[in-house]
């Protein structure tokens, strides 16, 4: 006499149906997931830049001297590239207020390059750096614009007012 026991396992048809359902879900989920990743990356980069600006302003007031933020490719000197800040940036105590690192200046923070095809441009009085006076007031008002490879209202803009206040605007149009 044969024992009747239930067969365990999955049939080929059940497996194919499961794979088909997963494929359909992936078609809709992956693009949304990529958008979320890109949005979060831009938000994090904007927040880091706002933090660097706040650090520079507070350090200028604390130290009683000028503190500068500049674009830097190597993390040791300002690059002087006014159009592109994606390579990285420095926050440093600028003893002689010339906007470059030289003897007597102290690097406070080094920020690495932007990830994920992000680019940052700046528009300030001296567009290759932003500098804060001991009062916390910037030498000139201006803004940073952060974008990635997408076209449309996906970017971020960080503005520094003449009084030194920082604001963040979301969903600005990128080229």
C-alpha cells in the first residue's frame, strides 16, 4: 500500500507567475526609487552646503576675523573656478581676507566632491568664494545652485542675503 502524503514544492507555472508579477512591480517601482535616490542626494548636498555656510558665519563671529568658503579640487587650496563647485570646497579662517589660503590661514573644514552627476554653480560678488566678516555679514550676497543630470524643477538653490541669513529653495528649474 502506498502512503498518501502531500507533495511539497512549487510547480513551474507557479514560479513563472511569481516572476511575472515581480517583473511588473519592478517596472513601476524602479523609476520611482531612482527619483527618490536622486532627490535625497540633492537634498543631502544642499544641507551640507547650508551647514558649511552656517559654520563659516559662526566661525567668523567666534574668531573675530574673516572666514572664507571656496571651491577646491585638492582640499588644500582654492581652485579659483567660479563656474563649478562640484569638485569640493574649503571653509577656512582667512587671516588677511584675500580669499586664498596662505600663511596664517587655518582650514576649518574640507568638503569632498559632489556625487551623482551633481553640479554646483555660485553667483556672489567674488564668485570664486564667499566670505563672512567678523559681524557675520557676508562680503556680498549671492546664491548657489545645485542640479543633477535631470532637466526640470529638480534643483535646489541656497541663497545668502546681505544680512547673512541663509535660505533654501527647492524645485528650481535646472537646464
